[in-house]
C-alpha cells in the first residue's frame, strides 16, 4: 500500500484522478512534435523512441491525448489511489 507521503506524489491528483489511460507503445505527442521524450508523471523515468537511450521505456500508460505518461511500476503503485480506468491498445499485449 502506498503511503500519502510517498516522494512521487506531488499534486498529480489535480490532473490525473479518475482518468482513462491507454496502455500503449510510446509515441511522441502530436501537439509537440519537437519533443523527443517524455517522463513518467510520478518517478520521472524517461520514455523515448531513441534507441541510443538504453534505459528509456518503450511502453506505458498514457492519457488519451498522449500528453501525460505513467510507467508500469507507478501505474501499479497508484492505480487504486487514482481510480484509473484502462483501455488496452492492440499494440501492447
């Protein structure tokens, strides 16, 4: 069980509570095509398509507009607290 004083909690309930998330392969935000990566909203793990970044995540959970990304670990840790609904994308099994 995650405690309310977990270092990763920094007010995300204001914009992530109760949202529908899509489990998908990482893709760049269509509204910001110059961005080459994103970060997990909780732990700041990096999502990127750049294969030169060895530890970059290639899949995770995104808001339906692909603006915010959440890694698998943080998703599992916070899914009950944030009451997320999930849509599985056919691209990630």
